[in-house]
C-alpha cells in the first residue's frame, strides 16, 4: 500500500522522537562517566582581575577567596550558595588559611607584604604582621601550633597565633611558591622556582636541603599524598606532574599535564590527583602501581587556575575569574563516583 505524504511525515516524527529519547542530552553525554561533575556555580559579584588561592572553614562551611586583582577577600557561604561578605582594603591578597586551633583566618598580601588576621566568627580584624614584601602562600603547622608564610626573595616566616607575631625566619634560596608540610609533620617541602629546586626544611631545626629540578622549570603548585608518602609537584615549563618520595626524594613518576597550573590536590578516597590550570581545564590523574596515570581532562574557563579540594565536603572548588561572557564565580565540582 502506498503511504501518503502526511502519513510519511508522521512516521518520520515518531522515529525522531524515539531516537531523541534514546540519546542523552549533550550535557549528560559530556558528564556521563566523568570523574568530576559540575554541580553549581556560585557568583562572586563585582570581582575583576585575577583570583588567587582559596581556604576553608569547614565547621561554618565558609570558603575564603583571595581576590588579588580586586584587593578583596570574598567570604562564600557554601551551605547557602552565595557570598556572605566581601572584605576590602587588602593589597593583592595571594594566600589564605583558616587556623582551626586559633579560630582565625590568615591572609597574605603581595602588594605590601602584610599578613592580616581575622577572627573566625565575625571576621573582625584582630592583627596584622608586617613581613616586608610579597607575602604569598600560607600553611598551618599544627604540630608546632604556628602558621608558616612564604614571602620576599627567600623567606618562610613562622607566626605564633597566640601573640600574632613573627617568631622565626627560615631562609631559602629564592621566593617560595607552593609549600606543604609532610605527613609526619616534621618537615616542609617548598617550591623555589627561581633557584630551580625544591627545598626540604626540618621544622624542628630549620636546616634545609635542596632537591634540584633538572630541566623542569616554574614549579609552583605542590601537594602531599600522605598515604603513599609522596610529594606531587607541578611544573609549568614544560607542563609536568612529578611525584617524588617524601622520605628520600626519589622520583617515582613524571607525566605531562595541562598548562599554567597553579594548584594540585590529592583525593585520598579515590586515589586521585586534581591539577587546575589557567589553560582552562582540570587534569585528573589516578594512582597506579608505577605512580600515576592520566584519567581525564575536565573543562573550566581560561584563567581559572586556582582551586581547593575539601575532603570533608567531598568537593573541588575552582575559582573562575570574570570573562566577557562569564562572571567571576566559584565552580563547584562533585567527584564521581
């Protein structure tokens, strides 16, 4: 029997509907099986320029955002999914850390070398320490009840949270970038790209040793894989993720990674590492017998190179600077499975 044009059109529509129902939407196709799923975008408001490092007060679910180009510190209420407050008057804030045992936030400023101290509950200013210039990364040395801040042309300042004063200086060969305290709490690894090395400092004595980086340059982000006793260091030139033993410094793996990296974190639950890059991606690596292997590349936005993985909340937060078609925001990624 010959089919009329009208019937033919109806059959074509029915087939199209069935096919459409069987094929997932574009967004679902992109995220199906992905190790990181974009869960939310939290707008930061009128924030311009570069965004630097992030810190977390887990108990209050507050995320602190060093808005370097804006001279502000953003305070994000993660439970409500919105900005709680913006603190102005800083000078190119770079590093931040929440100190749980002192219930305070430390913010390091590159512009004037100062470290601001804010009270945890009401965010009131309760102290200021002058380090000279280019105050950068902040780490909490819980074992010695102090805060470490990298600054200047080769300094690691030790600050006593009780008196909110600098109590010691550890000298380095150049300006410190990424730094991490090892799993034993007895030594700190410091990236010193100007000296083409990684310095290992004994936190009890201040003595340090140098691990040359060879032909790898611009080592900025660093993380500690505590379970595997490894230090993960990411270089920008060429873009490389290197894993080395925290016990003897021996290199166990070198892998190509994304460009313009500024943060790396370990997801111990899933045996993964996340590298956030200004190239506009997050590279995901998985632990393997020989070290690490590349698992996936998750798109973000060009210039979004800083991030924070919070194991207690099981989320990766990526700082996205303002773009012509994309406002400044915190992108919230949920690891999967």
